[in-house]
C-alpha cells in the first residue's frame, strides 16, 4: 500500500509502506523522505 508523504520542500514522495519506516523519494527535489511518524526518542 503506497502512501503519499509531504517533503520538506512541499513536494510529494511516494512510499510503499509507511509502517515499515521506509524511505521514498520526493518527486520535486528528489530528496529522500521517510514515511511514517518519526517519533522522537524520549530523553
Ligand atoms: Zn522535496
């Protein structure tokens, strides 16, 4: 199941599986974009 992820540049990246924390590529700037919710580690 592909998921659309918004890049920091405002473009859209397609990631196949957001739950797998995979990295897609932005179609606008071609930068790697990680899918899912990058939960920050608790200090
Ligand atoms: Zn981008």
